[in-house]
C-alpha cells in the first residue's frame, strides 16, 4: 500500500514539474481548478449555488453540497438575474454539522472543489479537516479563493494563523460579531464594482452605510442568527503560510501541491491529502519559516 501511494505521489510530482510557468497563465479558470483532478473520479462540489464548476449534466460523477436544497437555491437566486437553470440538484444540505457526518462516509472522494467557500467558513481548520476525512488517500482539494487585494475586502487586514486557531479552539459555528463588523464596515468598491483585477489603485467608495453596520453588529451580538460574511481574508502567500503553519502544528494533513497566481480577483490552490502523523512530519527550520514570513510581508505591504 505504501509503495502504491508513493508511486502515485511521484507521478503527481512529475506532472507538476513538466508544466511550465508560461503555460500556466494560458489555462482557463476551469483548467486551473481541474489541473490535478481525475475527472472520471468521484467528486464533491461544496457550495456551487447557481454556478457549478463540475455539473452533473456534463457527465461528472459528483455530489453537490450546499446550504439550501435545490428549490431553496432557485428561490433565493430568482431575483438576482442569474441563470437558475444552472442550479444542480443538491445531494446534501449543510446546516452546521460536520461534513463527514452529513455525508455519512469517509475516504470516499477522489476530489473536492470549493470555489469562494473557505473564506466564509467560521472554522477553517475544521473545514480542512473534514475535507481531509472525505478524501481518499492522495485525493485533491481544489480551492478557488478571493484575493483580498482585488475585492471588497481591500481595507480589512489579512487573517493570521492565530486568529484561525482561535476559531478552531472555540469551535465556532457562526461568524463572530467582530467578523460581522469588519465585513460590513470595511467593504469597499472601485468604480461601482466589488471585485477587480490587481492594480495599484485603491477602492474609491464604501459599500454600506455605517448605521447598517451597527445594526448588523447588534444583531450578531444579541441573536443566534447566522449572518453570512467573509470571516477570513487571504492573499496567495498568506494562504500558503497559513497551510504550512497548520501542517507544522499537526492539525491538518493537506499539502499544497499546486498554486496558480491571482487572476482577476481570485487565486487557485490544489491541496493533497498526505500522512501528517508525528512520526513522518518533518520539522521546519527557522530559516524556512523566516523566508515564508518575509514573502508574506512582501506580498501584502
């Protein structure tokens, strides 16, 4: 079994090495998402809402997990001017429980896709752990993540490993009042748009009135309502640094095996399920960690 897994890892590594950086920039959005995925394998798409990346109607062997059933999604998006015919039949409706408990199985998917999902999840560590449980050995989690420098998150600070660990230790199941405040108080737009390509120009307006923010803050403090916000904010290097920390701590066993830089307002990462038990986990040197931290600062400053 160990030889089979190692052989698969070597084949994956060779695939990555044979692709040139110049070729990467020519890939479409879907090609980046599927870069390391076996399209014939069994997959799970989390939170596709009205815009699935791996639709069943195109022949994908995929389960759909979302926060509403299909009828609920059609009703929600019927007033948003989108194509509700693209909404997939939902297999699993998430209501805050662990994903593996909802699905009722583990080690069952060759791949998982989640586009613009992880930044909403109140507990990132638990989300990654649950995806890890659901993936088969060497399975791939393919994430599309907004770059906070190219969307309405521009004026909010990037998320730290410590903040994400706090949410994990506190077992958060909904955004905190502070996260609700940051989301609405700092949300910005540039020439009327809430997302854009990376430029040196900063946003020139705010999205929400401050009184609206105060009302939502009070609601977050005094009720159990789930107020959907961006709990976390990343850039490519910030996310890479976070994942390295979580692997070094030993709470996550997903290794970043492929990353595509920001294009438009989003970047792409492929994470592979690996054995991260204490007897195989390598200790990162101080020099490597320092290099990671410097790269992060260079990117966000």
